[in-house]
């Protein structure tokens, strides 16, 4: 008899909060916070199809070509306000961000 891939139990989500989080992750690319060198950063993955301009990676100073998946990171501490934090966004190669 062929194997069934359908879940056998009910949903593990008792309320709708996780569904709203999933929708947010799809719409906004799954922003999350990471700590690097004692400072909190908001990190967002950018798909290759969403990348339309070239950027310079601060990790290796090489160009991130359009169509290349990469990471956008900016400070999450808000010392100078949210607008200043967003203005300091930097585009990183995935590898360069992981080793930074």
C-alpha cells in the first residue's frame, strides 16, 4: 500500500497567531534579530528575484550582482531612531554575513 503524506494529527497551532506570523514572514522576508559583536541587528534575507540593483558587500567589498540572493542587515538598537537605523542598512553576501 502506498505511503500517505497527509498529517495524521490535528494542527499544532491552537490559535491563529502563528498563521499571522507565517504571513508576515512571507510578506516581509522573515526579519529576525541577531547579535553580532555585542550589538543587535535586524536581518532580512533577500531572494535573488527581488534583487534588482548591484550592491557592495561591506564584508568583502565585492559587488553583489542583481539576481543574487543576499542578506540585508541594520542596527536594531534604535539609538538614533528607526529612520537612522534603516538608513544604515547594508547588503551582505550570505557567506560574508555568516563569518562576520
